[in-house]
C-alpha cells in the first residue's frame, strides 16, 4: 500500500480527528508530505476537513473508484490490488487486452470504466453501459488451469458475484445458466468470458463483468422484450459501488483459487441451489438447434443436462429460457 493509500485507510478507520503529527509519525514522513497527500486526496474527490488544533477528518469518500477507496475493504492478494480506472472507453475488454499486449496485464488487475461506448455482451450483443450507473469491469485472470479445464469458470464467477451482491446489499440473486445474474427473473448482470490460450496453455482469461447498479426503472426498460433491473431498484438502502467492487474482488479471488485446486465439482451443489431453472421446462438454443426439455442440473464440467423426449442432452453453451 502506498503512503497515500495508508493515510486514507487511517482516516477511514478513525473515530475522531487525527493530527498531522500523529499521521507523520505513523507513516514515517514529514508533516509537509502529509499535507501534500491530503491535498492529493482532495483532488481525487475525497472530502477531508482540517479541524483546528485537532486534526483531519474524512467527511465523505470520493465516489470515484480507485485503489485507495477499494483497498481498505479488500481481503485479497491479487484481485483489485491493481485497478485501472477510466472515465470512458469503448469496452473494458479492449482496454484489458491492450494492457496484456503491452505486458502490463497482471493477474487480478481490474479495468473499471464509468462508461462504455461499445460495451459487448455475449453472442455479439450490445451491452448498454451508461455513465456512472453500473460496474463495468474486466478482470485479468491468469489461472493455474489447462485450456480444457477453463470453461466452467463462468459458472464459478456467477456464483461468486451472487455472493458478493448478497453480502453487500442483502439481495438474493439467481443464476441463469450460463452467465446471467437475475433478480426475480430480471437481468441485473452478465459475464463475458474471453479466453486467450494456445492448445497447451492459458495466457489469460478476460472476465468481463457488467452489473447494473444505479439505473432507475425508466432508464432500463425501454425495450419491453428484455426485462432488466438494477441493484438500486431492488434495494431499499443506497448501494455503495466501492464496497461492491471490493466484495466482488474478495469473492472472485476465493472462488477462482478453489476452482483451480478442486475443479467445478466443488461448486456443483451450491450452483444448483442458486439456480431457478433446475427441474423446470426450458427452451435451449445452441448454435446448431433449439431443444426443449426439463433442466436436470449440471454435470461436473458445468454442462447443462436437459431431459428431452429423445433422452438426456448435454449442453456446453447456448441460451436458455424458462
Ligand atoms: C452478457 O450478459 O451478455 C455479458 C455482458 C458483459 C458486459 C461486461 S461490462 C464490462 C465488460 N466489457 C464489455 O464490453 N462487456 C463486459
């Protein structure tokens, strides 16, 4: 943690004003340096008040996502320890890819943009990413996995995100195979997994995660064929994007580490518990065909098993509706 991050962390945890003298002793830097860090924190949008003869108080954290604001909530070694923040970009997937090309895409780095002008969904769909309303993120993951072991990672990530949302907001999130996060049947988030690999080795996985956080009803549901929602619509209390991003990092690192060592089998039962489609009649569309049947559950590779009139079908990808 840098001195500035540490200073912010002290201010965030303090119950009363902290004097410049105390801060300079704690950080082992001069009072002038403390003053410079405070000035820089203010420039980042944090509201820091200097109370005469008492010291500094943090009145309001900046709403801008940064390593400084997120790190006090992190329990990770790698995830979100590096955070690349942008006001706007075409897609965080492109930015993460550029970082990888330049050799700067370390494991756990997250790219966050307030807005995406060409956000990508699965199957070449557009992902609407309006300014300041969501968490539009791409996480660079370099897992200890072989290429053929990677596909269920999307399901593991979906489960981790459902937990992160639940711990931050109290909202129960359902998972729709393979990559949708739903609240009462309405989409609140999605995952776009892009694998960069040779036949023998995974170079990186770009985990694109979009979560609708602050949109109002009328912003989302102009297209009545797609039912969407945001955390703000579903939650009575204000949703803190900083805490949610940190919770995502914590859950993602833990889940992906477990997946590396224990495989998808370890998540199978928990995943099925979070899914509303098991035991129900579904229509599944793959690149080849559309089938109908009862969703039985997942196999140990994360493939969806569907009981049709012709027997049990195993689906590795596709779109499923109830
Ligand atoms: C889907 O449900 O189709 C997946 C949506 C994934 C959207 C996220 S937002 C951040 C990242 N950048 C993108 O362009 N897409 C993903």
